[in-house]
């Protein structure tokens, strides 16, 4: 089973005295997908428990549908984040391939481990630091400066990794802060090269994550969806051997019906199989809002993924005499492949009590 410390844990592996310089709340460990089930089972058998309400089967078999990492706790013995993917922004199959290819042997305490190349480590640091932490927090700055000073660090390799992962926006934000606020020397060619890759929807994506982790508005949710689609297409097209994704259904078209679904209750909708990177899934949704008074509105969300949902579309519908409503949309095929998405879920929110949802769903590969 291959595993590699990432983020602050790398500092401890390379310099155990770093614990006195940097506050570490948990140990982040990236686990190779082939050994993921073994890692989860060993942790649970060892008395660790999953912090969030995720079952063992979901943690083992649907991790890329749930989150990029699994938070584990064991009393007062600390916390471990087992990473299925190194980054929240890079949850596509194969996204961490180069980390494993460039990893070097090392030790974390008495345990032999693989350590990420310093250039990959800095890409992970800047890809994570603005999602959950204050931009002036000591932790990411300490990680970044120590990594840049590590023997073997290569600016060109770092820039390649950032561009490949579509992380130019957070990388430029971090490097600009190090350069302008802390007066740290950053090669001008690195800044110029990264600047050419700073664009939408990635700027709006970072702004959305910076503002809030949940409860995003429509524009923010759309930016995140588009950014995920671009990263997925880039990765899928870069790995020609990837086969079309086979979803939960056994046919290229799927249909589902639902009746009298209560407010804030999820409706699971199956997706077709054999979706190629150049294809998409077209869907048609027919909705009947039962008990919605005239001039009252309801918010209908169509999402995928479990723990950290990715919004496909949303509609704000008003009560009228004419029913049902027919809604259509399209889902990027590369996103379906790279993220292993096999179902969608539908939910009605922000409606008067007693409103229920009925209707049908059809989807096909085009």
C-alpha cells in the first residue's frame, strides 16, 4: 500500500523539529487508490472513527462521489485526513498520477513513506490554502517558504504542475502575496507564465470558495461547475486509454418517476452508461409542484456527488395554474467520466410547508 504525507506532514517528515514552528491540527496522508480500501479498514480496525456521517461502504466504494479526503479521529490521539485525492479542486481520476511518479522515499517518524517532489508539494499547498484558511495564516506561508527552500525544488516543474491542474488562479494569488507582502523573490518568468492561464471561470471559482464553503448563489455554483468540467476534459483528453464511464444504468438512456416527494427530501436519478469525453448527457425533467400557492416560489436544485455536492442546475419556480413544468439541460461527458458520476439528485427547497414534488426524468447520451 503506497501512501505519501502531504501539506504540513511533509515538513514533519523532512524536519521533525518543524512541529515547533508550525501548528498542525491533523496529519494529511495521500493514499494510492489501489490501497484505499485496505487503508480505511486498517484505520477502522485500529480504533479510528470517521468524523463525518460517512459509512464504511461509502468511504471505500464511493469516495470520489463524497469528498477528496476522509477525516479520522481517535480520542485524544490526534486526527488524520486520509486523502483519496490530494486536492479538493482536483478530484478527477488520474489527477495525482505525477505525484506518485515523481515521489521520493522518506520517513515520517519511524514509518517509511513516499514524499512528494518539492515542486508537487508547493502545487498542493497553493491549491489548498485559500479554500479553508485565511490568506495571511502562518501555516500555508510556512509550508510554501520551506518547500521553495527544499533541495530539488524546481520552478519550471512547479509551474507545469499548476498549469496541468488548472490552479493558476490560486497559485498567482499565493505567489503575489509572497512576493509583494513578504518580499520573497519569485522568478518573473514564473509569474508571467502563470498569468497567461489566469481566466474565468477559475477566478469566480476561487472567489466562491473564499466567500463560503456552502450555500452558494447561482453564479458561484455555475463557475464551480464550469471549472470542474474544464479540469475533467483536460485530464480525460490527456489520458487516451481511458474508457467511457459506465454508470449505474445498463442502457444508453434512463428514465425515472417520482411522486409526492417532501420538501428537502432527495430524489435519486440514474444516469446512462458509456459516456465518452466528447459526448454529453441531455436530460429532460418534468415537474409538478403539488400544493404551491399562486405567486409563491420554490427553489429546485439538481446536483450530483454526495458529501460536497456539485450543482448541475437550479430553477426558481412560481406557483401558477399551468402545470407541469418541463425543464431541460446538458451535462459534460468528460465530467461524468473523470468524476465517476453515476447518479444525480433532485431537491425542492425554500417553499411553503406542505409542498411536494412529483414528476419524471429522462436522460440520454448525445
